[in-house]
């Protein structure tokens, strides 16, 4: 039951990546609902139910956040910092999912409190594997806060 | 005193006796004479007088005067009463004027010599000061610049003569060199930056092409005819190739910017590692790698591994069909550094391509014959340049290829690398020079 209830919120400005991730979720047979925002600003608005995300039933609080680092307006680093310094939001696990393999991005992300760091896979099959992997880990093995 | 024979009045006949005529001049008288004439006179016999063979002149009644050293000597024949002569009045007078003259001449010469010495000293001092010292200071600074290669240094020579103009010209030349080098460095950096950004950003859309291609192939392949499937597979091959190109370009642009610090690297170990990585290919091709004793160098271990991976990998790739590849890796260490030769018995290439093979994306063969992006040797070259070394190729079509690598030895490497890191630009001329010198020794 708990498995079903976890909503994934993905913050990524790239529509292709959003589409592919959604596809990969299906391919991995994860029945989780996934919602999308396109930048850090929207992410924070969603989490705080502000503006167009005011409706809590249409925009349920996510159990996990997939966060891209490089986005317009507010990038993932800043959003991560804001989430992790917000006592209400800091418990939501944040998985960084980005193309960057740079050491400094990885270190900075963990320093800011990221829970995982994944480099976007090259092929679709690899993406499915990654999604399946973190689905198993985050939704089956790990106990998430309600 | 004189004597005369007494003859008859005709002056003939036998002598009847001898007439002795004596005039007495005592010492007192002589002294009086001396005093009166202020001359030192003395009587001597003809034989005693220093007449220098001029006796006949004296006999004819001439007074003889001749200077002898510091003394003026005069001689007069004292005629005896009978007109004969046997005594000579010799007067010896010290030559005071002559001596004074002599002294003045000596003095003059001394003064002239002293003046000469003073003049020469002055000229030399002036020369030294105005020219030689400045010249040597100029040549010292020019030498220092050429040795350290520090073209930001300047010669310091004030003044308004040709030398200071020369110094200013040298400085101007250095400035323009520095300017050019800076521009070159910036353009290099920009290129690297560009290659990095381009290849980084190019990966993004490519990833999508690949991912959607995968989706198309896995979801809709059954709806496509053979042509459609072929197109998809061609597209997927192309994206794989493109990815290879981009990744090679990315690693090429990262050689300088993302390299590790240098450390002691045992090349024997590196080559062993490479051979074990290539084990499968060695087995497939029945190839062998013969490795001589290799040196320990100061280098980036990952990049050194890449160098041997690319060179030995190439040797196995470009093998003659039906001939098991044999790769020899040997090294020789000289004062100036190490020379490492990687030699194969493969297909080789015409020597005219020996430089082109190191250019980026250069391929000498069709893709269907030999796979690869044409970046391998460009990467090798760039890595060696980062290590202040060099690489060149010797080859003959059908006879295999020799790659000759040079790397500076530890001591120099430390220095050179520090310099290169500071400047971020390889000193091509120095390298080339060091390389040819080393190779001469090697040959």
C-alpha cells in the first residue's frame, strides 16, 4: 500500500528526459505516479503548494524527488539547498539525476544533502535499469517518512 | 819630454849623440792649469789615449774630440820641441748638458710612458664601463631568457647608445613574442574550452537520438519492414560512432585541463597493465608484445597508460592479415631523458603521412577496414606534449611502424613540467631541440 502511495516528482527542464523517464518507469513496471516541474522555482512552488500547484489533491506531496542540476531560472543546486534547509521539506529524499559527471557537482550535491547522485544513462535500457534499481531501493528496501 | 838624435848640420850622417829636451810640469802646475781651464787634463802616451784609430788625424794636427758615454774626451798632440810627438794631452769633461739632455729625454720618455699607461687604462676603464660591462650584462640577460624560456623577463640597460637601443629592441621583440604567446595560449585555451563545451553539449541531443532510436527499435520494430529496421540500425550505428568521436574529443580536450599531477610511474608496470587489458585481442590475433627494460618516469599514470594503450592497440589493430602481430617496446635512457620505441610488424603507411597521423580525426583507412575515430595518436601526441616529451613516427607501407617517444628525465621533468604547468603551453622548440639531440645519441 505504501508502495502505491509514493509520488515521484521530477524536476527537469528537458522534455525528452521527462518523456523517457516516464517511459522507463512504465518499462520497469513501477506503478508510481510521476509529476513534473521544469525548474527549481516551480519545484519549490510545487512543494509549498503555491501558485498553480495550490491544489493538494492534484499535486500530492512527493515521496521522492528526482532533481536535475542544470535548469533555467533556479538550478538544482539552489533548489536542493532550499529544500534541505526547509524543516518541512528536508525529509523528502532527493536523487540528483544529471548529465554531469564532474567531481565538484557530485561532492557539492552530497554536501548540500542530496540522498543519491545518478548520472543520466546513455541508452534507454540503462535508464530502465536505473529506474528499476532506485524503485527497488527507495520503494521496497528503504522506509520512507510518511 | 822629447829626444832628438844629434846629427850634422845637414841633418845627415851618424848620430853624434842624443838631445834630450825636458819641460818640467809638476803636479802643482797641472793643478793650476786644471783650475784655470776647469778641465781635467792629463798627459798620456799616444798608446794610452783612446783614439779609436784616429791617430793619423791627430798627427796632422787636428784636435780630436769624441764623446764617450757621459764624458767628452778631447785629445791634442803635444808637439815636442823637435816637432815629433809622443805625448797626448787628454781632456776629459763630464758632459753635463748631454747628461741633462739625456735625463730630460729619459724623463720625457718616462712621462710619455706613464701618460700612455694612464690613457690606456682610462680608455679600457671607459670601454669596460660603457661597453663591455653593459655588453656582458646584456648578453647575460639574453642568455638567461633563452635558458629559462621566460619571455616575460626584460633586459635592463639604460642609456642612449647603440647598446641600449639594442637592449630596447630585444625587449620590444620579447614583448611581441610574449604578446603572441599569450594570444596563442588564449586561443589554445579557447579551443580546448570549445572542444570541451561542444563535446559536452553535443552529447545531450545525441543521447536523445540514441534513446529514442532504442525506443523505436524495441517498441515498433515489429511494425517495420526490413528497410525500416535497417535504417534504424544504421542510425544506431551512427550514434554509437558519434558518441565515440565526442568522447575522444572530450578526452583530448581534457588532457591538459583535467590531467592528474605527475608522480613516479614505472612504465614496466604500465605496459604490463596495458598488455593484460589487451589480452583478448592478443589471443584473437595470436599477437605478442616483447617488452624490454623500461624506465621509471615522472608522469601522469593514467595518461601514460593511455599512451601505451593507444600505441600497442594500434599495432594490434593495423596488423598484416595472416601475420601474427609482434610489438616491441624498448627504451634507452640518456642524460637528457628517455627514448621509448614502440615498433610493430603491421601494415605500416607511407612516410609522407608520418605527421598527419597525429592530427585529430585523421584516418588513413576506410571505416569498414579499420574501426576507430582517428583520435588515438592525436591523444598520444597531446599527452606527450603535456609531459614535455615528443612522439614521431617512422613507417614504410607493408613494413611496420616505429613510434619514437621521448620523455625528459626526473630532474629535468620536474623543472620543465613546473614551467609548462605555469605557462600551460608546450615549449615546442626546446622539445624539438632536446629530441634531436637525444636521438642523435640514440642513433
